[in-house]
C-alpha cells in the first residue's frame, strides 16, 4: 500500500460519517426513475463542497448531473457513475443509495487527499437505471464521449469483480376492445382482457423454444374496471432479456407476434410502446484486475461469479460499448436484489461497510489509472474488443 493510497484511505475515514448519513438519508426517501430530485441534490452537495464543478439537467434529464474536477495536467479522463433511483413498493431494494454514495465518497476523497495528480475526474449522476435507461439517453447525447474509463460498484451477496449482464428491452401491450354489460349483453362486447390472457398463454408456449439465456416476464397493469363490464381496455407490460442485443431481437419478434396474434383472435386493436434497449455488458478485465488488487489490499476476498445464470440487466451495458467499464459487486449480506430483505441490508451496518470499501477501491483504482502503463493496458483491451466487434459486423 503506497503512501498515496493511504492518503485516500484516510480521506475516506474523514468523511465516513457524512457518507453514512448520506446513504441512509437516500434510503429513507426512495424516489422512482426520473423523479430522484432529493437524491440528485443530496449527492451533488458534497461534490460542490469539495471543489467539483457541477452541471445539472445533463442530456435533458432533470435529475441527471455531472461533477467535474480537472487537475490541470494531461492524464486519464475517469468517470465514477452514481445511481440513485429506487423500486416501486420495495424502495432501495437494489442498493442504489449505496452505489451513488460510494462514487461520491471516492471522488471527494481523491479531491481532499490531493491524490488527483493528472487528468480529469467526473462523477456522472445517472437517473432511471431501474426503468427508463438514463445512461442510454446520456450516451446517445454524448455524455461519455472522451471518457477513458467508467466505474461503479453494486451491492450483492458476494464479492465479484466481473459478471455478465443480459441485454433487455421492455414493451407495453395496449389492447382496445369494446365495453358491454357482462351479464345482459356480453355478445355486444369485445374483451381486451381476453387478449392479455391469450398473450400470456402464447408467450408461455414459446418458452420451450427459447435458448437458456432468455428470460421473459410480464405483469398485467390494467385488467378492467369492474367485473360486470366487458373490459374495453387492458394492458400488460413485458420485459424481454437475452445474452446479446442480436439475440434479443429474435425474442422480441416472437413475443410481439404472440401479442399480435392474441389481439387478432380476440378481435381487439393492439398498440405497442417499446422502451430503450439495454445492451449486454462488456467487462474490461484489466480495469477489473486493478480494482481487485485494491479490494484485496483492503482485506476482502474476491469470489468467482457463477458460470451460468443469476444475472440481470443494467444500462451500464450501453456505456461499456463506448469505453472501458467495470461494474464489480461487493457483499452486503445473504440477500438477493429486488427483495425486502435486500432493502433492509442496503441501510445496515454491513451495507455501509461495503459502500465505504467500494469508495476506497474506486478511488484507489482511479489513482492507479494515473500511471500511464495502467491506462494503456485498459485502453488497449477496450480497443481490441471494439475492433473485434466491428469486424463481426
């Protein structure tokens, strides 16, 4: 452990109480995608106090921001990503209160310790990871152009440095039928709910023909207003996932065809609203190796990720197509995301401890990238991957 990294660790200790309070304050006031006004402002405040220049409303998103600290000397352009949206009903059951705070703590520690000797450091506040794809919108607006490396951490049940993520896209199926009295004149009605039910049946019939990586899950978001009225309108939302964006297109076409067939057999009209496509994740192994070394210097042990299954999706996948990126996981307990138990762990002492270790490792890895040889290895790996992708296309 170098003297410079010890300075970073000391700087984290100096702000640990402030960052603990911040993470728990975000947890106590969960906000949904694109409505994270309190969280966005709360994360910006310590960055401004540390000397970062903060720009709000980035890429036309009211709760997005980026905070920039320029060393004034040539060097790497590193971005630490902050997420801070919550889940409906469950609150911070994905630990975004820890994610956003860890990136802010790492950046403040680098500023306070005087260890940012070269290059530019940014914290990019990215709203709507859970639903809406904030990073996708920001990527399309050039927010990540010129960035050499992006990093963030995610809480989980084990320490994993690299792990894949599925490409995904959501779609809302809106069915329009005709209302009628369900008892006295059902023959005059056309049930939009029937089309929803047939959609679920049709999609379930497809499952045996999907490859093992595919996941399709849906909910009925509107099924009618009263039992004695033939539903004139019904709605269902589905999320489709596959290992790659290319594979996802096949899944999408089959699911859409099932919904269209359900509409035709029910005699209703179908409208489809499609969300943004989340790309699969490209992990930069050189960058992950630097992060792992720092985690191990902090006394943590990295574990192997499962070879198959157990993965979700994230819009950092789209960013990882544009620049070197990592999304490591640190253990907060024997819990899995999107559950009430995980939400509890995200405000627990173990959750806070993981967040502070993540902040230390993120800051230490940012420091490592100021060494030209480290940055070159990371960038060379990304360039080689990018060349391979272009050749395949």
